[in-house]
């Protein structure tokens, strides 16, 4: 197992890279460290912890700790973490209308993948995806891994507007747009559920490490569910 890389970022941040290659195993380790750091951030003097694909960044209070002291404590926590289970994922099932105005790139994506539209949807809805991280806009959910048969590339020219709730694919990633924004992923469908609300705490219930499954619905069902808040599967 590769030794973690710890280095300074900016004035008061510490970057911890657990591995170089993106993988589900590496990302699981990131999530385990992330939730342990969240639990201990008060005693560590940390204000914020941000997980990514292969790393965690800690923003610390210089009045409570120093870079060298924090780096030492984090290194010890990584050693202590091995074999421990500190996080149990929650599950979410998300309804999606595929194709048409809801998924303008579905037909082209199926053509690129060399499968029928129905087969493309069947493959996309046939597995549970891990939330790798949240970004690049508020509420955007990065999910993986997509079945290689439908791992189509992102658009050559990004759109200036992608509706809230859109479900896209870019290579081995599939993603959920929590807000309307520009985007370059191939949009294959859209969910009627609201998945992001800045007035709520937390503003998005899906956390890094949680599991997401998509299932197909009709336009009629979309209208009936439109605006419903996403809930964890019990």
C-alpha cells in the first residue's frame, strides 16, 4: 500500500493524498479517513474537511494548531484507521425519465456505445453507484463506476445550461446535477426529485461514500413526483 502524501496547501490547509489512481478501493479509504477526521476535527483544530477522489483536504485554525502538528496527528490517525469501520453508507433510489427532452444525449450515447437505447438504460439502471465526492457546483454528485459498455466520453462542447436534476455520463462516471449549471457531460435523463436545497441542513442528503441506484419512470410519474425531496431508502 502506497504511503500517504501530506503537504501544505495555501496558508492554512493540509492536503492528504492516499493514492494516485482513482478506484473504488482508494475512494473507500478516503471516505473512512474523511469521516474519522470529521469526528475529531474539534480536537484537531480543523474547521473544514473536504474529500475528493483520492485525497482529503483539511482547513485548520492556526490559533489552535500548526501544520507540522496536524500532519503528525493525521499520520497517526491513518495508521490507526486500518481495519476499522467508521462509516456505513446510506442508500438512495432515484427515479429518472430517460431520453427525449429529459435526456437529449441518450440516443447518441447509445449509438456511441453500440447498444440499443433500451439496453443502454437497462445497463445504467442495473447497478448501485458509489458517491465518490460532491462538487463542481453545489449539489453535484459524482458517482461511479459506470459499466464499461456505456462509458461514453463527455461532450466536445459543453452546454451553457443543464437543468437541475439532470443525470449525465462522462467516461466511467455518472453524475447528478443538483442545480442548473453549465456542463459537459452527456445528459441521458432527469430526475423529478429535488436533491439540493441551500436552506436545509445539510443542503444535500447524499454524502461521499453513500450508494445511489437509478430506476426508470414515465413522464406521467415525473410530473407526479416533481419537486419531491429525495429521501434515504429505509
